C-alpha cells in the first residue's frame, strides 16, 4: 500500500480500464463507487454479526475459531477471484499482466512487512467472535462503539497524536452512554463485557498497525462506521435475538452513545 494513497481511497486499486470507462462521469463516478463500497461494507458487516450471533448463541455452535477460519478463507477466495478477473489489484501500480500468476499473489517483502497487521487482525477476529457469543447484540454494539476511545489512547501512546476538544467531548459522550447502558443492563454478563473490551483493545491495535504500515488515516472510516451500520445492527439484533430486557435508563444510555457517535462523525468529517 503506497504511502501517498489518500485517506478516502480503498486499500485496493481498481483496474485502469474501469477507471477509463467511468472517466466521463467525472468525480461523481468516484463518489458513486465510494457509496457502493460503503453500502457493501455495511451490509456485509451487519450480516456477519447476525450470522455469528445466530450460530454461536441461538444454535450453540461450540467452535468460534472454525467459523472465523471459513470466513477468512471465503474472503481471501473472493479477493483472489476479483484480482484474477482484473477488477482489483493488491498493490498500487501492480502490473495487470501478472495478475493471474499465483506466484506473484503477494510479494514476500510485503508479507513480512504486514505480518504484525495480519496477526493483530487474526487476534481481533477471534476475540470479536467470542464477544458476539457472550453478550446481546444491542449492548455488544453499544460497547464496541467505545473502540474509538481505545484507538485514541493507542494513537497517543504510539505517535503522541492529540485530538481537538470537540472530538474528545464526543468520545466522552460515547463512554458515558456505554456506562449508563451497561449499568442498567439487566442481562449483564461480566465475562461477556470483559471479552468485548479486550476486543476493543485488539481493534485499536489493529487500526494502529494499519495506520503505521499503510500510512492511511482511518478517521473518516471510523466515523462512517458508527452511524447506519450500528443503528441497523442494534435494530436487527433486538428484533431477531432479543436478550435485552427493557429498561428506560438502558435505552437512554444506548441513545446517548449513538448521539455521541454522530457528533464524533460530524467532527471528523468537518476536519476538527
């Protein structure tokens, strides 16, 4: 991944022929492609959470690592197929004439360089799967939203990066909402909560490795991730799986956390 890649570009490059086909449409074409990518990501993420929750909780499937293995295998297979069809490439400026050669799938130097990222992603996936098993979907989403706080801490420890007062305030609202919702969670499970927070730490480390290895800013990614996806996940999770007894203060906490994430997204998108 080239260090000159802009923060709003996808981590894979699109075939030059596709760019030429859409060039007459101007910048609107790029915007439309970005919308498609974001919508696809949101749909995939929500469906994965619903599937994982159903398999691990409703059907009591005992092996979360088996599900993780097959999901990663399917993801790699789809990416490889897209590369063979010359729709995407794995590196910027990759010659498409070699896209069907399995020996040049990923250079050894790139594999070694991204090994910490791969290991942190694997750990993040495994722990996240266990977190989905042990807690209801609405509270899982509410607690996972606090990942941004862990990410900010990791960024400060690694690079000394500081954030503006509005951003810190929005994260404070997210934390307050999560605390209020968790304090009145009538289905509270200490083990499930602990695993979710460990998953948050792993996610923060994973995003930090992405930032350091790829020199890509993920502020806008996190901001957009919070909104439609989280709202849809909470709604579907509540309807499909239940598991969260009604409590007014719990609802207020969840709503407060969501409003905090909206404020955070606004601050980031405005460059604050």
